[in-house]
């Protein structure tokens, strides 16, 4: 009989799933070995799931949820930490963006819809030690969101970002130059409305990540918010109205679209004035 290793929440994202799994297993009165027999895996595999060393694939999660009588709790927990395009939150996110006539986005960073692939990869790789998962899967999810602005016809996309986001370095100088130039170029598109909130703004400061999508027809508007470890959707009218009001108030402190584009271009010229040298 193996001895359960102590749980270590500092392992990061995957530790959340492991904590719930161990709680359910103990409530059932099973050892790791006994649970392993039920799903035909070794006790060492169960131990790695519980300590956050590994996150099981979706089919194993379904089986664990069934044999432990979790009534979907493990599936929900897995879905909240999975960055697979097949995760339920990802499928819903793609669906609401695909059907959107307008998208309003606000966050502290550069919107995923306006990120270059190189910038997205450099940004995401910094969180791998804590969040885990498959880097290329994460990048492809990000690029799929970029593609939402390039369909025909595209949605009207409005975004508010803080000036500090322009200085959030990810990757090389060349990566940053390309990213900021991409922002400036996309802001010229008639369906993209990008406004920067300058560092010296006296307007309302808000912290968080939110997106409001309004459909072309037949469906309700959707609010999407993301915290450190949860993605949440809501179609509640009162909640939508509150976040729409918040967006408008934050927008009062932003530069115009033309001023924002000028700020971005100036940032490129000041920080990354030259194209990266070609490799030898």
C-alpha cells in the first residue's frame, strides 16, 4: 500500500484538480491503489493526479467522476483548468465569438484577438511552470480567437487597454516591435476600435478581464470574465448592464482612436526603432 504524498498547492493550476480528487477518494474510503484498480491505472498515476504532477486526459476524468460518484464535479474542475480547445469553456468561447456582431473587450493586457503568434507564444510560455498544459495548444486557442476578427463579415471589435500593456515585454525586441506594429495596423481597420488609457489618465481605474459579445441575431448577449483560475460566462441582463456601464465609464478616461494609434506608433519608435537584424 502506497502512502499518499502531501498536497502542494504551490504546484499551481493542476493542484486544484488534485485537491478535489483526493477529497472525493478519501470520502469514498479508498486508497490510491483501490481507486487505480477501479479505473485500471496504477496507484502512482493516481498519486501524480492528486499532487498536480499530471492532469489526466478528459476520458480518464469522466471515468474518475463516474466511479467516485462526483456528479460532474471533477469534470467541471478539469474543464476550468484545461486549456484544450475541446474544453467546454473553450468551445463556448469560440461559439459566442463566432456569432458576435459586436465585441467589447477590456483587460490590463493586449487583447488576445490582436496578438501576433510570436508574442502570444512568448507571453504564454512564461506561465508554463505554474499553469502547465500544452504550450502549442494554448497558442492555437489564442490564434483561433485572432481569426474571429478576420471572418467575412467581421464583428465590430472595440477594446480598451492600458498604456502599461504596451510596455509588457514578451520575447525579443523583434517580437515586441512586430506586436506593436500589428496593433497599430489593426487599429486602422474599419471594424477595429482600439483606445488606450494613458498612464496619466484621471478616469476610472478598473482591474480585471471582461468581454461583452452581442450576437448578430437570435441569441442573447454574453458576458465573459476571466480570473486567475476560472472562466465565467453570464447572460444575466443585470450583470451585463453593470459591466456595460463599467466599460463606458472606463472609456471616458481613454484617448481617441487616432491618439491611441499615435501613442502606439511612438512607442515603437522610442523602444524598438529598428527591425531585428537578420540571423547569420
